[in-house]
C-alpha cells in the first residue's frame, strides 16, 4: 500500500506537471488575488495603445473611380429632365390634308350665249365667276339703282321674317311726285299725304312696280333728305367694293347714276343674303294700301328658277336687269346671280329680259355635280405633334357643284373644341370642306384607327 502511493507521487513529480489548484486554494492564496487587482487597475488607468498608422498612400490608391464621382451628377439632371418632359402640356393635335388641295371639274369651260351689245357678268354664289362680256365701264342703270335703296333701308331698319317693319308716314312731296310722275311717264304708286305705310309695303312698291316716288319717300324717311341718303348709298357701294359705281338719286331716274354689271352683281350677292330682301325680290305681285294690285315688272319671275332681282329701263340707260336664279341638286340649291346692262334694241326692256333669260338658262344647264371624295376615302391624318399619325377618312360622299374647268379648293379643319388627344376608331375629329362661302360643301371626317395619347418615350424625346 505504502509503496504504491510513493511511486505515484514520484511519477507525477517526474513528469513535470503541476497539479491544478482547486477553488478553495485559489481564494485562499493571497498572491493570486493581488495579481488580479493589479491587472484590473492597469486596465482602468492605462489607455489602450493607439491604432496602427494607415498604410502609406500609393499612386494606385490615390486614383479615384470617376464613375462614383460623376454618376450622381449625371443622374440627378437626367431624372429632373424626365420628370419635366413627362409633365409638360401636350401639343394640340392638328389635322393634315393628304389628298390634293383642289379639284377641277371635267370638261371645258361652258360656251354661253352672251348678248350682242352692252355688258354682262354671270357668277355662281360661292363658286366664282362663270363668265363676263363687254367692257366693264360705268353706264346708266335706271331703276336697278333701287336695289341699293332697298338694301340700305333694310340694313338700317331690319325687318324680322314674317314682320312688316317700322311705319313710314307719307309726306306731301311723295303725293305730289305721284301726280307729276304720272304726267312724265315715271313708274309711280299712288300714295296720299298722311297715309301710314309699313316699311315692308313701301319696299314692295320700290321693288315690284318700281315706284320712284316711294323710293324718294324712303330716302327722306331714313336720312332726313334725299341728298343725305345718296351719300349713304355711295358709302355702302365703297364698302362692297363697287369701285365703278356712283349714285346721284335713290330712284335711278338720273342718267348720272351709273354702274357696271360687275359691280351690280357684287350688290346682288350682298342683298340676296337678307331673307326679307330675297322674299321681296321674288314676289310677282302684292295689293297695296289702296286696294290696287301691283305687279312686278320682272316677267321672268316664277319660271326657269328665276327668283329676282330688279329691272331698270330708260332711253339713256336702255334695258337692264340684275337677276338671280337657283338650280336644285337633290335639295342643294345653287344660286346664280348675273347682270345685263345697256340693251338698246327695241323693245329695250323685253330685249334685256329675253337676252338675260337665254344667258341664265344656259348657265344653269352648265352646272354639274361631281363626287369629289367618296365615303371611307382617307383624306388626311391627325398629327399629335410628337411624331404620331392617325389617318382620317371622309364619313360621307363629298359632292360639289361646279362647271367644266372650275377648280375648287379642299381643306381639312378641326372642330371648334379642337382635335382630341385620344379617341376610338370611327370617332369624328374634323370637317372636310370643298369650295367656299355659301356654296361650300362640308362633311365630317372620322378616325380610320384608334388615336392613342403620345407614349412616354415620345414625350421624353420631344425637343420643341
């Protein structure tokens, strides 16, 4: 037993290993506790050593990556640009015409039977001049001057359709001029001082039986004197572009009241736009305040499409007629206005009427109606202003009136509220117009495909 213990101790000692102290021994050993206190004190009183210095800057490390520097500089303006471009208001879409901007009617210009003397002009409302004959120089026009008298009266004292207008009190001078006019062979209508004529009846007297005395009465009623009214007549002529016209009296009896066929046609176009004037010009008769039936001197009325306007005849002026007629094309009425002046072959008024009618009827026969554009035909496109295009097509046939050789213009116009930025196929987006003025033919145009709003990419790339 003793031998075994001794040997074990020797073996441990010889191996050089120290027995690990137990907890009781560590606490009891004062040297160990003193060492721990010193270590803790060192940690509390001595700061940690400074970090090692950075490695020296080399040429390789001094080079900064430019992408890291410039990328934010580039990206921020680009982002701002994209936002601004996408939020900018879109340009207004416009319509562009792709078909020919004009159309010419087939065949040659019509050969018309012009009068053998004097001068003449023939025009189609809204289409232009069909033709002219003779030198357009100022000549006496006789009672054709009353067209201007009636035009000025209606302009200054408009009458509602179906109404009779203001009241005109007959003065003593108008009554006296009835008596003297009868003696001198003038065209007059019986009136008595103090009678109260409606404006409409007074104009009937002027336009139908061509009453000189009533024309002068209206001039005094409107302007205070005949001279003042004549000044208004001449001012109106200037406004209408009647450069070769001079009025010296409201009735046309004076040979110094002169004009040309061309100027009178200008007046005819303006006057016939007033529905009351057009109604008066087309009347064949009326019953006056005295119960007398007054007939229109223009015997062409009521036949051949004739709807006016005014005759005039005198020894110096010869026979004259400013006329208007219509030709109907399936509900579309084309107005033709013409003038024949200076017909001196007897009987002068019959000669003027006959030659005018021959000319007029030939012109009406020369009118034709062509299909200029057919329904469904592509006539243009919507331009969205950013490079996008959507075709548009005629929603109806476009049928225009004209004559051989006539050229009419075509235009594509946006609606009043503008062309939309987006719309489905078939939606109306504008108007196709052929011709001009009162004879213009207008049909809607519709989208041939879907109209889409401009893409984000097109918004970004626009420059304007």
